[in-house]
């Protein structure tokens, strides 16, 4: 399998990987713009725009977009994240030109029909309402808000209802003009694909596009803080974060291995100590979030209200104990999990295409799996110890709590415990 790349004169990047023996392919356009690129007044528009892309173009209705892909047995979808929006399809190899034509059409010529805007506005307001009714969804929005307060990185991807209720066709046109220029687009394809054919088709569809005009990105400033919403629920939902590295940082793999040791699976410290030994919760895990210039270690747990104080102490105790007591066996287990997760993900065209686009966005190149494995293997026990110690001694915790959470210690108490 060989990765091939090409850059159009207007800055659009194309990256493909042929996977011999497969009959199917994944193809899509990844736009390096998400909710982080919105102003306060625009919060939620990147996600709304993602929805509107499927609501019709100059030559296809919303139904025709769906039918043309599903008529050949494929599927088409999209997502919005904090730093990226993706539009992608999975089809048989012979239908890659069709999928690419549909995706190019919805990006190049969306109709933004006023009637469809109103229909989709209702759908998104329902989506926001559903998220607010799902504690283990909304808790992460709150955690992001208190981790990065007063800035685009801390605002919710779906946006607040009052903003979503006010967006107009002109708002969509202005956002796409600023953020959907060809220099922000990465077209990635993997599976049964022909690189040269894709380059020719992309050149025909996007070669005449002109660059956008957006200004510099607002830097992320991790702060820490707390949001606590007391409500009569069965479960108390707790989310905690500590500042971590961005995805270009030298210690990004150290941070990910540290999170895996702490709370990455059933054998992890938090799972064993909080659930298996003490029965304090059903769900508990740790994971990293990494962005261009910042990141976070995030821990989530759901527990009964009368167990929240004990669970909180277990979490801070394990964070403090880890750098002092971590073993080579734990590091090797975390390494195996991380490498297996990456390599298993590369067995599907969708996983490959996603990796092609993301690594191109981060480094403007695609590291080989062997290079990534080598970086994971290069992390030492001393690296984990030093990272864990620094994480605690410089801690500025952010905490979001929802449900019967009156007994939970505040973030100043957490900070004192971690620094002790």
C-alpha cells in the first residue's frame, strides 16, 4: 500500500492510498474549519452548514443526493469537530467517481434554500435539546467551556439555541467564503482507488476555486474552573480535565499512554480501583483531547450522589500515585493497546482515509504506521513518571458536575490534593 499526494496550484491537497484486494473505497473532503473558527455570533454555524450541505444543490435535490449514493449501495455522511468538518462516502471502487462528484457538488454549489434552512433549523434545535437531556453528552460541553472559558475553543459545537434560531442564508455564504477555500480542503481516498483518476476529477471540480480570506486563528488558553448543576437524577456525572499537550507536541504519545494506564480499559488503574475494588461506579475512563496548540487529559465517571466524594478522592489519589508507582508492565500493556487500536483501525478504508486526512492536516504529510509505532515504543517509563508528576504539580483542574453533586469537592480542593 502506497500513499500518494498531490497539491493543486490553489492549495487544495489530495492524498490517496490504494489497498489491494479490496472492492470498496472511502472518499471524502476534510475541511480544516470547525467550531473553533467561529466568532461568538457564529457559534454553531459550522455544524449547521454541515447539515445544509445535504439539503440540495443547483443540480441535485436533498433526496437525489441520498438516492444517488444509496442506489449503488453506498452511504454518505459528515461530522463537525472543533477544528475540522468532514464530508465522506463509502462506496464500491467503481463508484468512487460518483461519490466524489456528489461531495464536490454539495461543497461547491449548495443551494441554501430558505425553506430547507427552516426545516433543518428545527432538526438541529431538536438535536440540541436531545444533547441537553443526555447528561453524559452535555457534561463534556460544560467541561470544554470551563477548560477554555470565554474563547472559541470552549464553545459548544452545536451552538446555543438562540444563535441557531437566527442564522440566515447570508451567514452560510459568508462562512463558506471565509473558511471553505481550497487551501483549507484535503481530499482523501483509500481502498480501491486510482490516484491519477482522482487528481484529474478533483482538478476539474475544484481547480478554479479561489482562496478564502479568513484571519488568524484565536489561540487556545487553558484556564480551569468549574460548572456545577445540581439536579435530581439517579446518577451524579463527573468530568475532570487537566491541561495536556497539543497534537504537534513532543510528548503527545507520552500523554496518550499515560491516559491509557490511568483509565484506558478494564485493566486500568481507575477501573480497577474505583469499580472493581470499591464498587463506586459503573463507568469510569480517561482519555486525551489534542488540538493544534493545546490539549487535555479528561476523566469521566458516573456514580451515586452519596459516593461522589469517595470517587473524587480515588481519582486524585490515582493521579498522584501513578508517577510514583507506574510499572513497565503497565506501560507495555498501554503500548500494546495503542498500537493495536491504530493498526486495527487501518484495516478499513474509512479508517485509512480518516488517518490520511488528519495527519495531512497536522503535519502536511502522512507518517507511516511503522513511524508511529516507533514513536510509541520510544516512550520510556521515566517519560511517564515525569509527565504524570508535572501534570499534578502544575494542575489547574477544570470540573463539570451534573446531578446530585452537592457533596463533590470543588476544583480548588482538587488542585490542592494533586499538588500535595
